[in-house]
């Protein structure tokens, strides 16, 4: 099994990469607001990412974010379509009894408990993508549970550190409006009583919407 992440910041890149790969399973995690400089608009991001579907091998599986309204009306022709999410009316595979805390998250899928060291509700959604892909490949549930509990976060992406009694949520690798909001929501869920602060750099490649989106994040921080 080869797992590939495809990146794009200009029209045509997903189409080209997908044609080279010819995947048997295609996953669209979300239609976010990253790379607006090259893709121009939210609809432009959607149009670019949906190019993946036409290159999924016939009879393959397409896994979509059932929480994302931008993916609501997507169809996949002869390929199997699986949606993941938190609401049964929006998804085929759902997470229930979700508990997010300072050392990770736990949740249930079809009555079976999964635990992960990944922080935040958005990472529970990422786990659902992994579970759906594992199911499509015929991986045993117990193997998936074991793998998920042992997986460690990547440096600079939602890693909690403690230095001289101060907690730092290090999400410094990169940022866009969606990931920034997810980090703020994660901090909000922590039961720590101490004063909280945010240190942040720029969110890049947002084109003409850059100032408006930075102001939106500023307002969100103030509201929290």
C-alpha cells in the first residue's frame, strides 16, 4: 500500500498528479481556503480538488468529508462513495461519544472504541478517513485500532509540549484559515484553567482575501 498526499497551489496540478498515480482509493479531506492566491476562490479550490475523482481506478473507492457543505452534492459514477463525519444523516461512517483532551482523543465507531494521540475534534475526522480506507483495504478492526493508538503526531502539527510548567500547542509548521480555527477550537476544549495566549505568524497564499481572512481569525481569537 502506498499512501500519497497530493498538494496544489495552481490549477491543473491535481489533474496531472492524479493521472500519474491512478489511485484505487481517493480521499478528499475538505475544501478549505488555502492557496487562494493561485486558485482564486473557494469554488476554484473545489474545482481543482474534485479532479482527483475522475482518475480513481474504475471500481475504486472515493472517501469524502460528510461535514463539508462544498462536497455535499458530489457523485462518483461507478466508484463506491463513502462519506465520513459526525452526523448519521450526513455520513456513512460516523464517530460517536467523542472525547478530546490534552493527551489525545477517543471515540466510538460502530460500537468499537478507538484512541489516538492526535489532538482535537478535526483529527477525529482525519481518523475516520483512515478507518474508512483501512476498511476498503480489508484491514482487521483490531489492527486499525492498534495502529491508531500508536501513531504519533508529526513535528510542528498540533504537538503539545510542556516547558517549565507552561503548555505550548505547537502548530507552527504551516497555517491556513481552516487549520487555524481547528487549533483554536482544540485549545478551547482543554480543561486547563491557566491564562491562554496565541502567538502566530502569517497565513500565506491567500491572495486578495488575505487581509479579510486574517481579520476574521483576529475576531475569532477575541471572541474566545
